C-alpha cells in the first residue's frame, strides 16, 4: 500500500475576482496591530454588555455564565466580520484581508479562532510560527485553510 499523501493549503496568488495585484503574506507586525485594534473594539463591546447586565440585574454580575457570554461575543464579532467581509475592522485599518480557496465559511472561522486562542495560550508561539513555516503561515492560517494578506 502506498502511504496517503497529505494535501496542505498553500498560499498562492489569489484567484478570486476581488483579488488585487501586489498582495503578499501579511507580516506579523501588521497582524498584531490589527489584533490590537480589534481587542479595543471587543473590550468596548464587553463594557457595554457588563453595564447593561448590571443595570438589568441591579447587582454585580459574576460567574462562568458571564465569562461564557463575553467569550461568545468575542467569537461572534470575529466570525461575523471574517465571513461577511473577509476582514475585521482592525484588519481593514491595516489593509489586511483573509484569502482562501472559496468563500470564508463559519467552519473556517472556528478554525481561525481556535488557532488564535491556542497562539495566545502559548504566549504567541502560534504567531511566531510564521517565521519558521515554509509558507509564512500561523496556526490560525493552517487551521482555517486560509491566509492573511496585505492589500496594497
């Protein structure tokens, strides 16, 4: 029996109609800047949520249910923008976009989110990985079968 060949997503020049000439794999500094922008927006959403909950309940809101709600809000924010526009607001500010072989799906968004959480849990190793990866891909890129490109 022959060993089964594994097919890996390889970043190639984008083939979609909205692809622009001159796109390249986004450097880590731009990715981190976009993450910082998105983090500020997510923090604002969380503050609004906490204030609304305290106002409705009339007491402090504590516990796993609040943490779960905030975590789900973060995922929903990111997944919505990744699937709808192919970029979050932070990515838009830094001229970044997600490229994949077809439309970016919710399943890919879950892979990108899990890769991002794993990257942060390992103190950024999943992002630094792109410096050692032959295709310049992070864990999020690999898990979502997509890549973040910088738009000229």
